[in-house]
C-alpha cells in the first residue's frame, strides 16, 4: 500500500537538505507578493469579497502578485496580529469588519496590538447589515411573532450567533434586553456552522451578517425577519428593519475597512487606496458585491474612517460595559 508519510520518513538527511534547498527559492518568491489578509476562512462571504477585489486590483499593485491570505481566529483579532508583525513596506493590508480595530479595544485589556499606534486606516470598502433569521418552515413570520414565541417558551428560542466579543454579539444582547425576553445566546464557531443547524431546524433562530443568509433567503430555505440597519438592506429590500417593527434604538451595521501597518510608505498606502477604489468602481464588482448581500459605500477617506470609528466606539462602549462581558 502506498503511504506518502512512510516514504517521507525514509528520506535521507542529504535528500531532506536537497528538498529544503529546492523550497528556498519558492519561499523567496512567496514573500515577493502583496497580501490581503482576511480574518475569516476561505469560502465565506468575506473571502469571496477579498478574492473578487484581489483579482481586480492585481494590475494596479506595482507589478507584484496579489493574493488573499485567510487568517481566521480569535474573533478576527488574529489577522490584526499578523498585520502588526508584517513588514511595514506596504506588502500587506487587512480587510476587516469593525470588530478587531473598534470593538475589540472596548472589551479586551490584553490585546496584542494597539489599533491607534500599529495601523493606519485607508478607506471603507462595503457595508454589511445584521439580520435575525429563522428556518423557512418556521411559523415565525416577523419580529413580533418571534418575540411572542420567545416570551412564551424562551427555552425553545435561543438565538444563535456566529461569535462572541463582536458587534453582532452585543447587538443580539440588545435585542434580548429591549424585547424583554429570556432567550439565551448560543455562540457558534462561525456562520457556516450556525447556518447548518438553522437549515436542519436544530436551532430556532440566529443572528449574523446578512451576507451569511442572503442566498438561503432567496432560495426559500431560511427567512430573514428583520435587519438592523438604518434602512433596509440593499440585497433584502422586502425585509423590514428592527426600527420599522417597533425597536427604533436597535440599529447597528458594520463596514469592511482596509488597513495597513503604521509606518507604511505614503506611496504604498496610496497605491492600495487607489487600487481598491478602481476595483470598487467597476460595474461587475458593484453587481457581485450587491448580489452577495453587501451594501455599497462611497469610499471614505482615512479621516472619515477615523471619525466613523470614534462614533461607533462611543455608541457601543456603554452597551458593552453594561453587558458585563469580559474578554479573555
């Protein structure tokens, strides 16, 4: 029986050194690339956006290949750590939601990075809303139905969330508090695992970015019953907001933002900004992002991103403090 591990174990020392030597040029080549760090696994909505943009940006990045480098983990904080430890030469940028740079500092005392000192915000990329979803076979048709059911049988209506210590987590906690229900929050290891159980009717309801649910909603497998934006989601115009259904203070949305290391040469930072804005201006990119469930945004300057971050932190700091949640 062919066993590649057995074969590898029989390599002589000389053969191992030779193999390592052959790999060295490849490692050198791998370092001569530009990277978009994505804090989520391959195959998800954020990864799709990163790969779509990388394909369109590659011809505007100084002649070096542009790849997507997936770095999931630690509630999106791992990817920020990777960027902090990357060279400040403009070869790497982080495409991330608001969590690692804006929400995490409100929770974690021992972050391994300082968002203000270690990174430079360049621009926003796309907006994303959060939605409350049930299985399409559920008798729950709207937010009022869910609240009545959860008040009557809270043990049957926990709310699944894709991660703890994120804006989504505290939005779900706000829903429980404002609706005066006793539903517990059930954290999952990512949106894909949560969707699997929603599709199998193993859990009654879930909350995540609408990009997680858009295709399942369109196909009639899941039903999004409320979104948390100031307006309805571009991809789900038939789904009312929480505000439209009696909860005007239950408003939250996220953005995907682009960051580089502090100390990145201005010309390199400008190259990233120009490349991504050119990609976002393409009609097919706009169409694909909208279809995937993203809200299109105009492309803010670094100063506008910083003002947005300050406003978001001020909005959620008291909510996070009141929740009593302690990040490890």
